[in-house]
C-alpha cells in the first residue's frame, strides 16, 4: 500500500478519540480520521475515511492499524468513473423519446397509473453520481426532500449541496423522473411519483474515490431510498463496496448498476465492479445496453451472459438517449449509464405500485419480477443473461395479476 491513496473503514463512535496511545503507523492513518470529523459522518454508523499514505507501511504496520478496535478494515482507495458517452446538445422542444417505445413505457403507464388501482404513493431513487441539478425545470418537482429541506448530500466536497457540475447525474435523474406533459423536454420512465435523491460522489470530471462511493451508498440506504442507481464502474474488486451493497440490500433497497462502456466481456479474470457482484445478490441488478432502434448490443456496452443480468436502451441509432442535463439543458448521451436508470425506474414503479396496494416487495422480489417480465431476445443471448431486455408494460401486467382480481375470479388485466 506504499504511496497509495488509502481508505479506513471506521466505526464513527471513535471519531474525536485521541489516537496518541497507538503506534506511529496507526496515528499516521487514523489521526485525520479520529480527530477531523467529516460533516456527514455523524449520519453514518460505519464510515469510509480517505487517508493519504504519508509513509511506507510494512505488513506489520497495516496489521497494527487493522487491529485497532474501531477499524473495520484498511484498503486502497481507487477511482470509479461514470459510464456515459457524451454527445451533442439537442433542442428541448424536440422531446426525443426514441427509447420509450423499445421498453413499452406508454403501455406501462396505463397500468401503473390506472386511476382505480394504480400508483398513489411515491418511491425514492437515489442517484449516486455527479450530483443532480435540483432546480432543473423538468426535475424540480421530483426531488426528494429531507427533514431540513435538503435534496441529498455531496460526499465529494463534504457538504449538503449535491449540485451537478458535470451533467451526467442530471441526465440519469431525468431518465428516472423527468416530468411528463409540461410542454418541454422529455419524460422519465417513472415520472410521476418518483422522488430523486441526489447523492454526489463523483467530481466534475466524472471520477470519484471508492470511499465516497461507499459512504454514498450507505447514506442513501439510511435515508430511506427504495432504489439506488449506480451508473458508475471500475475495475477494482473492492470488498468495502461489496459490503456497502450488502448493507443496502439488508435495508430493503434495490441496487441497480451499469455494466460499463469498454466493449468488454466481463469475466472472473476481467472483472468490472460493482456490476461484477450482481449475480451474487438477489435484489442487485447488473444492466447493459441495447440499441432502442436495432435491438442489438451497441459496441460500447460491456457484456456477459453470466454477469450482466438485463439490458435496457443505452443508444438509439445515431440519436442517443435524450434526457435532462445540467444548466437547465437537454442532451442526448449513449451509454450503459442511460440503461441503468430505466431499470431503476422500473424497480421504483414496482415498489410504489405494491406500496399503493398495501403490499411490500423485497429487493429479491423486485428483481425476480423485472426478470420475469423481460423479453428474452435470442439476438442478445451471448451478451446478457437469457438475452433479457427490459419491458415495463409486461412488468405492469405481472404486478396487476398479483393484486387485481375481477368479479369472475380471474385476473382483471388490460
């Protein structure tokens, strides 16, 4: 670990404790962690604290630090990056919705938002990303609000303003919840009743440290997110990241992750994370991209018939995927980053629909329903598990079959 950026996973009850009684190695790593309290750490029982290595650490030194009673572990602190490929801005009056027919959004809306038995209660999707422009005209009415009016948290800068200085997170947020029918721009897959929680873990250039990502996932789970969207990928096998996902799943949060845009087959010897963990957890969904016009896998999408469990539109011919962008703009972007939030929206719609009908879905049940409703496309069978691609209309039909029964005893499914 010599010379590497490090992170310490620490029990926050130790913050403020004087570390002077410990070894020099322990002081070097834990001094900042134990004496300088990050503004957000009081909200986290277990916090990932970034600490720069200031001296060469022997194996004995690392063991000494790890043995500290308040330390859960020490690891390197690699960067993870957003998974979108930026394209040109477009006129918001165009309302380009090329991706929506590919997953049958209009048909789904008639089921999910039926006036008699449709969604009446919201679901919250945490956008763990570069932040979200909360004032965007297509998103302002959709933002989650905490008890003090906050819209989320900025772990990259360590403050309560998770504004987007890149645009990627705002684009992702719009695909979940952009307002429909307001005469401008497009519409998110869920739109109405979505609540968008902004969790900024990535910098202006789209990169971010593992420690911020770990904290962002845990914070979103603690604050009541129903779904966490991670349009973020790296190549590091990071146990602390896996533990953060486990923590979220244990709190009944669905975790949706993008596969990445390297055009690579994901294998055990060519692992991308966090998508590489999805097959091990029910309720965590790894998402690749298909083209909304050709229904083929675009060349950029990482793929695997083992690790990537579902696909959604991440391209639309040469037009890209249209959505909101920072500075109140709109843009078309290609990428698995665009595919993942459509699945997050589908998960949130499922949770909200069942909540509105006085039933609760566990993350494993949400994933099973989405997979069952997916189209199994033989043309995608070598790219994604079962060749599956998202279909939200079929998902709505499955949910109706489990909740609405007509007078003859059969299912009243439109």
